[in-house]
C-alpha cells in the first residue's frame, strides 16, 4: 500500500480554506494543472465529481466530510487496472487566524506483483505531483486566480 502526503501552508483562515475545499469540490479544473474539466456527477453516474485529466477520466465519490475536524475523504476510480482502490484525504489544520496547513494525499492499494512493481514509479510521480497541486490550490485560494502554471496551460488550449 502507498500512503503519500504533502502539506502546504495557505495564507487564509481555516474556515475560508474549508469552504473552498467543500463548496468548490467540482471545480478543480479552474485551478489544478493537468485537469481540463470537472463537473458534478449525475444521479445515474453515482459519482460526486468527474474530472478529465491528462491521464484520463477520474471519478470521485465523497466518503467523508467532517466539518468539525476539517477532513474531506473521497474514493477515486478510473486509475490503471493494477490499482485496487484509492482514498484521498484532505485535512486542514489552523496555524493562526490567517494561516492554514492543508495536507492532501492518497492511500493506494495495488494488486499483487504488477501493482507492487508499479508502486516505485507511481510513488515518484505522485511525490512530484502533490506539492505542485497544492501550490496551484494555494494560489487560487489566496488570490482567486489560477497559478501561473495553470494560466499557461489554459492559454495553450485556446
């Protein structure tokens, strides 16, 4: 099993960051590099969010929203066949009245043999991805604008 975590300090109060994490769950494409479109899933689809990414379509189902402890968890489907399950956890911790630490990361269970072999490159890729993702999110939450990296990506699609 892989358990990857990345943390980023965001210069906003915890309640502001929490409202963004929960209320804008379906709008990841507005700030996350590599995500071209996100939308709420329909009742027939039985997913809370569907995102088109560089690596394919991901389908997320919220499994826990804890307003008191500021924790969001969701399962992710649409990953390579050797991935059995993924649960992504986003947790917030107040540092001060104006600063919040956001920790995100997946717990990934893979199939024996091929999944275990794939864990090494997958772990390296995710350890690079998550800090960048947090940077994109922090810029968006702090400024209301996409990061420079996301803006370049958006400009390239026009």
